[in-house]
């Protein structure tokens, strides 16, 4: 992670530098004023900015708003000797607010909050079968079948409905190893058990865990072979 630390007290900068280094962070850039910090962000991107609040010319709250305007994804952590700025700090969107002198454990917890904030949430699909609702992960789904303006999800729980068109679900699941093998079907490639060529061109897919099979279209089979065998279209 690229870290920017901003403080007009040299001893505070040095201490934070040491604490971060003790936690394994080495890509650290120092700024002794808000103006210097802004200049640095013109030419460099930072993942995290540690900001002091009480600084001359421009304080840390003003700096935080300026950084947030320019770099919306930058995580901001305030470190200050004053308690009464906490509400303003969190209005900026700060991940944490450390009161000096803080410990390395407190610093480590703040960094962990940044990791949690940046962690991409796992995809879950809420589907319905009668009065029952299911919260399905992509890996729970064997295949998806188009059904007018919604789709049917096949999981170990059975069949359930999800209120989106198959073209929308295809985009949603494209990074989870699903492939369109028919205008009406998406299949989970990780769930395939066997494949059999039928009618000399189409493919019949069977899945681990269920006894059903799905047949591709000719174009779907052609696309599958192109992707996995490198055959020409």
C-alpha cells in the first residue's frame, strides 16, 4: 500500500514512520503541511493518508475534504491530540480517528479497517421458490435458465426464481466462471462433471451433484470449443 503521512511536527512524523515500518509498511511518503500533501497527490496516487488535524495554513479537516474531492477511493485516517474533531473527521469519511499517543496495536486495527473497507463484498443472489427465499452464492448454482423476464436458478435447494433477465445475470456472473451455452442457459463451468457431443455439433453437459443435463445450442457449443480448445470460429 502507498501511504501518505501528513503532520507539521517532525517528531510525530518520525514516530508514525517507525510504527508503520514495524508493521511491515515501507512505501511511505511524508508531508509536513497540507499544501505539500496536496502537491504530492498531483503526481502520485496513495491508498491511505494519515492526517494530523491541527496544522497551519490548512488544517487536516480541510485537507481531508480536498483529498476526498480529488481521490474518492483514498482511505483517510486521522491522528491527533484532540478529541473534539471526531464528528468532523467522520463527516469527511475517515476510516478511523487515532488519539495521540496511540499504540502500534491501535494503528494496526486502523489499517485492518482499511482492508475491510476495500474488500469486495461477496456476491449473493436472493431467489424465491413459493414462500421460501434463498441466499445463493455463485458457486451454489449449477445452471441458470431464462424464463420470460426472470431466470430460474438451479441449486442443491432445487429451483428458484431470480427477478432479472438472463442477459443481466450473464454480466453479473461473468467473473464467476459461468458461460452462455444457449440463448436460454448459463452454466457453471466449475460444476461440470461430463460433456458429450450430440448431433455431431451440440454438447450435452452434466453436473456434479445433480442428475440433470443441459444441451447447448450449435452456436453455444462452437463458442465453448473456441474458448477451451482454441478452435477457429
